[in-house]
C-alpha cells in the first residue's frame, strides 16, 4: 500500500478548479447511452469510479469516444443495450453497481455485477428488495445483500415505494428501472436526497413529477441525446474549502463548482460554523447551478448537525470532522447512520483517526461528538481504503503540529486523481 506524508502549511493561496462532479459524470454515461442520438460530455471525471461505469456501457455495445477533453456517446436508445459478454466490474463504485442494478433489471438479457473487496461487502438489498417488488429477478450473496449480483432482465411493473433512507442511489436505481416499467414508478424519501438524476432525466427530455420528498415517472419514455457540461464536484471542493478555513492567512478561489441545493449542505455547515465562504458568478450549466467559491481562513465554532441537512452533505462528513477539530467548542453530528455503510464505516474510521491526532471524539450509533482543540497532532493514520478518509486526514495535516502520514492513498484516484498535485500547488511553506 502506498503512503503519503503532508507537512504543515503556512497558508494556502491561489485559484484552482476541481475535477468534474462524480455523480453527474456517472449519470451522463448512463442516460447518454440510453438516449437516441449523440450525447457529448465536457468536464467528465476520469476517476476510477466513473471509468467503471464507462467500461460497463462499452461492454453492453455502446460506442464511447474519449479524446481526453470531450466524451462522445453514440446512444443506442432505451432498448438498444446488448448482453455483456463478461461480468461487469464496478470497482469501488457504489453508484455504478446500485444504479446499474436498477437499469439492468428491465433489460431483456442476463448480466452479473461485481466489484472490489470493499464494494462486495456493501449493502445491496436497499435496491434489490424494491426492484423485486417491481418484478425483477436478482440473486446475490447473503440473500441478495451482497455482490456479485446476477440479474435476469424482464418486464417490470411500476410501484409506489417509500424508502426508509434518503438515498439518491436507491431513488435513481428505481427511476432507471421505472423507464422500463409499465405504469408509474414513484419514490418518496424521509428527507430529500440529491436530485442529479431528476435534473438529468429532464435534460434528456423525460417528463417527471418532482416533489419535496421524491419523484415519479411513467415508463416507456424515450430520451434524446444532449450536450452536457459537468461542473466541478462540490464533494472534491469541500476538502479545499476546509483547508482554506483552518490554515491561517489563506485565501483560495475554487472556480466552476456545482452548487446544487441538494448537495450544498457542506457550504451551509461551514458558513454556520463561521466560515468565510462567498459564492461568486452564480450561473447554470446543463440544468445544474454553478458558482465560483472564495474561501478565507476563519475562526470556527462548534455546531449541531442533523435532520435534513445530513443527506445534503453525506459525503463530506469526514472533512466536516476536520473542521470540527479546529473549531471552538463541540460539534455534534446526528442522524448520520448512513455513514456506517459507505466505502468504510466512516463514523468509526473518522473517530479513530482523529483520536490518533489528539482529538477527543465520542462515537454514537448515528454520528459523533467532536471536541475542538484548534489543531491536530502530527501522526500516522490508515485510510481503510476510503478516498474521503484519506483526503480528509491529509487536509488536517496542513494545519497539524507536525508531519501527517496517510497509508493506502491509492484509493484517492477513485474520485479525485489530481488531489495531491493540487494540494502541493496551493500549500505555501
């Protein structure tokens, strides 16, 4: 396993852009492949997770040309996918495997989905069970809870499903299956999850009914190829937002970041903590709101985080915990049990690593309480194969008392291949 050591920085300065949004990149491949006509994608994130989705559709006969700048997808239409000649490997990508499970359930062929050792231990019944209610035939390990998943495609029926968790992956899997179902498929959630699927389906010409707690569509709708510009990923920008706040004397401009309100919880959290973050040049690209983010170092204070704010920032909690460690007072995170079934148990991993850095953390079933101390101790920590844990601890290392070493940093390439070069570019020493 590869390790990386970061030294403390005196300040962070400069103007940067972060790679394209991972969630939007996944969906651009999926919907572009199902559409009639050509789809072009600019700003596509060429991380390992998104390349797993791209390779999956190539296996199913979709011609995708990548010139390094622009992706050109020759859409095959709703019923144009071909049976793959091999098992589809989703790598570490939960989005790939769960959304593909929904999409493949309505095809007229057999397919098998698998992934790496981490993905093969993540829960799949959250999509397998409701898809079964639609008529899907899906078999997997542990009664369908774990991959590999074997899917025998067939005709589906629309359902009205009330999801016990606010999960864009569950909602999106069912909506994709709903394209192939007879009648209407409706999904409601306890809190609103990210809505990239709804926005992109509408961008491709589908008619949906979107409410504050869910979405519905009628099966059989054909999609039409479109031009897509993928904004910078706010989940990637979050690391540099926190870095800019905790390293004294810092000022960073992060350009072209997606600020979709179902994803911008990290900005709300950091501003509530006292962070100086400004949204500049707000605009819209391919149906998604975009802005430039200006961040300056700030004195932070502890807050309580819970309720409907959690799904709007679910991927950012490892780096939120870093901000909390530098805040005055305690920060309480609750209603975030979903963090325990990410790439790793992010509550346990974050708490363990912060303790190694000298921070007092109380771990709860659905969150944690972090007592801020204004700094971290230099230390060595393990990412546990989780890209966001790895990047969060390296950001904390920029404001630590000494060198911080993170082991198993190869996982960063799943979402942010340029993270380490960008980190060294802006860090002043």
